[in-house]
C-alpha cells in the first residue's frame, strides 16, 4: 500500500477508563493536530475532551439508539440509548458516517449540523480482500454464501426461507458463516424443515474469510426489515465486491449510493421468493455472474481501496 508522506499517525490504546494513562496521553497529544476515536468508543469522548483542546474526530459506525431501540425494539431503553449517542456526537468536533443517508439520520435525529458530519465510506483493505488473489472454485454444486452476525440487520430468516423454497434443487447449496442472537432460532428452523441444502459453519477467523468467500458462486448481502438496513452498506458487501463476487442484496437507497443494480450488484425486493427466484435464474447464467462480479471489483479498485478511503478521510477533515 502506498503511504502518504504528509500524514503521521500516533496510536494510544486503552481498553477501559481505569487503564487510561493521563500523562502518556498528554505527552502524545502535544504534537498532534487531530484526535481520532474509533468505532464503538462513545464513552471515551467525554474523557478525551477533558484533556485536550485539539479537534476530536469520532467515527461511531453505529447509533446505539438505532441499534437497540429501532432495530431490536427495546423501546424502554430509548432515553438512555438516545443520550449515549447525543452527548458524544455533540462533544466531538467532526462526526463520521459511512453513507449520506446515515449522515442525514444523525443530523435530524440528534440535532447536529450537517456541516459537522463527514461521509467516509467503509471501503476495503485490499491486502485482505483482493479479487486478483482468488482462484475460482466452481464445481457441480452451485454455492450461495453469506457471512455475518445473526441479528435483525442481516435478515438471515429471509435467506433460510429462500433455501426452503429451493430445497428440491439438488445442486444449490447455502453456506452461512456467523453466529448471533438468532442463531438457535435459525438452527431450529433448518431442523424443522429438514434442510440438507444449508450448512451453518459458525465463525471463521477473519484472515480465513477471503478463502471461504472465494468458494462461493454468489454472495448474499443483507435482508433485514429495519430502517438501519436501508441506510448502510455492510462490510461484507465491500469485501465481496473487492473479491469480484456477484452479490445479491436487498434493494435499498443506501446500497445505491455506491452500487448500480444489474451492473455491479443484483438488487431484489426483500422477500424469500424474490431471492430464491434470483438465485435459480443466475445459476444458469454464469456470464451474468462473472460480469457483475468483475464490475463490482472495478468499483472498489477505482474508488474505494484503502488508499482512496485515506484520501477521502484527510480531505474531509482538512
């Protein structure tokens, strides 16, 4: 990866407040222009703000309010989850989001000026996910792959329902990597319908994901029914695309900020029937699969590699 000579990064890591070394932090803080706080560290903004006047860039990745209240329906948690977002979002000097729609959500929900919020696509580290390093693993079985947490955002139930519709098509097999709150429910549903066309692989190591993805003829994105599903582009879609895979996912405005239906991705109505029909159709059209995959990789290589994301980041904060 090409390195930017005009940027120097200094890292200070601490797992919890009790291990925060004030003296060490202040020593590092003297010579920096900005302080970046990574995803999920909402609680650190107040602490860091206490010891610095330098601009703080916060990349929350998620909204605790959206995840727990809107996605999971834990409405009794609404007040506390709202403030757990509101306070660090307002104390940060620059707030990052992954899509324009996410930016608008943050601005409207938490009363933040859009000027303060910068869109930074997730992109891909192409040293880990790269279509040039992938060998095609085509055989007599048409493999449909997915990886991710079994949570509302992912819509794994839609995938399983499509597998039920395709259970009599002997040469189509589904492989699902991951675990999560709905894992046992999904496992029970597979057993109830006696599905032999679905394999639950559990978690695999991050460094082995590219090997698993390489085996799939088609890769599946997200099929959740929540608002969050409609405004994000999940990591898996970036990874699949970087590896030149044909992706099927729910037709959402968030996805269409980067990808174009039937050109570099396949977008469908969010139903098991639509997913099953699309998989069955593509199984007989490898030219379409290859074309969509090649163009997906081109999207990444021309706009969203780690180098592109670094440039977007630096330009946004300047």
